């Protein structure tokens, strides 16, 4: 089949974006099963956000660079005591270059601001830091693959070491797996404390999961998890 009818076929199916399947790094094999990876990190002495951003540059270390518009480094306070770690940018984040600015992001903002305010904790989203395991949007919003998480995870590890937060909140299974290397599902892990290096990690549901209407109980649980983490950090 030549390219034109194939593209028309995809268009009729409603597929708006296509990605080349050829990996940018052909030597990297994609394991058949996603595996848990602990985040590596070879940070230079006197590391800083400026150095990390400069090292990322116009990154072409993995195939995700092919479909991205903007690298989503992270946002929030450089003095943050609490860091939220999501999975990877979605469409809105990819266009704006900022994490959690789409529907899931709006829910996360509400959750942080409203829970803090109800609990008498004087912070808003601007006082925390928000980043993702992968800094580029995966095609069709799939989860980042193990090699993508490993390549990008070194920068997240450096960001966390620079911030030295009092706690990290892992949003969803991908983030929990990347940070903790555990195979348990998020339902089992949520609400509990773990450690990444010396930093306490609370696992909770990803806001995208909470947006699904039937997740009333999960929403309640996520609010409980957030209360726990906010009191731990700010009391
Ligand atoms: N989902 C994520 O995991 N991260 C974002 O930045 C947006 C949506």
C-alpha cells in the first residue's frame, strides 16, 4: 500500500497523529514485558536545575523525542518540601512545556489547594514541585517503556537530589514502579510510605484514574493519602 491511502485510512479511523515506529536508538531493545527499574543517577557535584536542564538539552536519547513538541522539565518552587511525580506529559503538557496542565492537572491542582486549605496548611500548588518520570510525551499517551524511564529517570533522580524534599508523592503505578522498583499494583501500595534513597515516598492514584466517574471510592482514598502526606511534610 502506498502512503497516501494508508494515511487516509488512518484519518477515517480518527487517528490524528502518527509516529515512526523506528526507534531513534536502534541498539536499544524494548523488553517484551515492562520491568520495574530503580532510577539511576550520576549527579555532578554542585548539581542544579540549570545544569540538569543544560544536560538534557534538545534531548534525542530515546525515541520519545520524535513525537514531542516540548520537553516538560517540571514546575513549581525550587524550595519545595514536597514533590509530586507523575508518569509523562500528555497533549496539553507537550504543547505548553509544563507538567499537569490538562484535565488531570486541573484535578491535581484542586486536590492540592483544597486539601491544604481544609487542613489549615498554608500552601498551594505553587509551593510544591511537580515532575514526571518521562519528560517527553509518549505516542497515544502510552506509558513510558522501561528503557525510556531509565534514560529519563537519571534527570528526575538529579532533580529530586537537588530539591531534597521532605517527601515525594508518586502519582500512579508507573511513577511508583520507577521510583521504588516494586511490582505491586497501585491499589495495594497506595496510602503507604516507602523510600526512594533516603526520601519518604507516598504512593497514591494518578489523577487521570480519578477522573473516571466510577472512581468515587478511589477519590476518597486519594484525598486521605494527600492529607497524610501534607501533614507529614508541613506539620
Ligand atoms: N499525566 C502525567 O502523568 N503527567 C502530566 O504531566 C500530565 C498528565
